[in-house]
C-alpha cells in the first residue's frame, strides 16, 4: 500500500527562453530518463 497510488505520469520538461531570476540552483539533466518511484513498507513500484 502506498500513500499515493500509482500510476502517476511524470511532469514533462518545458522549453523556456531564459532562466528565472532569484535564489534558484540549476542542474543539467544528462541522462534523459524520468521515473517516479513509489515505496511502501514492503514493496516498490517504478
């Protein structure tokens, strides 16, 4: 049993013309894969 039941679609990346200003940290995403992992007491769902 999970707190939030799968499946849930991952949030997709959006193209932006410029980076937002403010106290943000940025990190490139090199691998191109997205996954949502659900972990219960005795099971894992990817």
